[in-house]
C-alpha cells in the first residue's frame, strides 16, 4: 500500500469514483457556501464577468483590425556604468 504525502502531486482518471460521507459532504457544502456568500466572492464574480466582456470587445476589435498586436522590438540590454 502507498503512503500518502500531502506535499506530493497525485493524479487519477476521469472514470475513477470516490465516495464521501454525509458529514464530509455537508462540511464541504457549508464551506463553499460560506466563501461564496462573501462580498469578496461577489467582487471576484463581477470582475470575471467584466473580464469576459472586455476580452469579447478585444476579440471583436482585433478582428476588425482596430486593435493591433504589439510587436516586440529587439532592445539592447541596459549597460550599468560605474
């Protein structure tokens, strides 16, 4: 049997099935609800929606050739003079 290491990364397939007790389900549900019911969470959701809107506008105006991609210039590294 393997030993669990909380610092290690683990993987599983999408077909694997996990069971959870009612107590743990309630604990997770209440934790999620308490976090999502905060002003900060509401602000984050609003920021995500605003980001979707601005990204949609960016896409539209890039495709209309109004907004143009910046091409990086080859810059010489700064020289430190003592």
